[in-house]
């Protein structure tokens, strides 16, 4: 069974601590042979930049004082990937899952997260896809106007996951001007709002993403009751 939680707008540090507690509990359950965990956490964050364990500090283009001026924080965290931005209007999903219970490896799991977002975009009439060598979901793939709509960065231990994806819904894209998003200097970013030409309803997007992920996880595991 997959449990869904919506934490609303929550400071990044608070969400990281809650997420870590759930992750540790899931690992402990697995080691003790208890029922596998399955949880989808949705939230938004105040303005914050996160730098993955292999990220380059130079991809943040602001000094500490400048960060304060734009009311943003920086966290060095334990996920893969480089630097990314989180803020109001961006839908973040943190799946805490035992991948072995869903018959998934890490590569297949990342592909599943991407597919979930691709399906959400398609439900709004937006064609999205993947770019070779660049994790996440992109618009106008294979063209000079390639732009990223969703960043993905995960951590896994004993096939238990944390961190996840960040889908730009009604995000203030100006905040991406202060970084090289995910380490790229030659690609743009976008949002559902920008592609649609109007704001998207955050609750509606959340429901659509949850449904897409549940269906994909059910298909991977062969368990229809996960939908």
C-alpha cells in the first residue's frame, strides 16, 4: 500500500528532517523483515537552492549576502545531481519507497519518475520527453529551444529511496537566473504556466502526478491495489 502525504508549503530543512526520519524508518523496517514501505510526499518550499553531493559550488552564481537579499537559502544535501532551485509554485514529490518491493532498480525508478511527469505534461497537451545524458523532463527535446520543466535527484540505500522530483508548475523562473540549473549552462527552464500561457491549478497537478506515479508503480510491481 502507498500512503500519500501533502505537507503544503514547508521550509526545506523541516522537510529534509521529516523525510530523513521516514527514510530511516523504512530502512529499519526492511532490515527487520517487516512490510515494505511506500509513501509519496508532496510539498512546496520557500525559496531555496540545493546542491547535490557531486555538485559544483561554482554553479551557484550568488554570494551569501546576495542569497539573503533574494530571501533564499542554500543546502548541501545527500542526493545525486548538481544544483537546483525550489520555491513556491513548484510541486516537489519525495517518494520514500523500497524499490525491491516494486521490482525496480535505481535506473528504472528514475525512468519511472520521468514517465510520471511526461504523462502529467501530456494531460495538459504539452509534449515532454527525455534528453540523453540529462536526467529530468524536458520540452522541445532535440531542438535549440530545449528547456527543462522537471528536475530529478534521488538518494538510495539498500534500494530504499528519498529525495525525488521538482516540477515547475507556477514557479518564478527568475530564480533560475542565479544558478546553472543542474550544472547546464546552455539550456533553459520552463514551467507549466509558461507553456500553457496561464497558471495551472496546483491541487489538480498534484492529483494528476499522484495518479500517474501510482499507476506506474502498480504496473512495475504487478499489484493493481497500488493505484
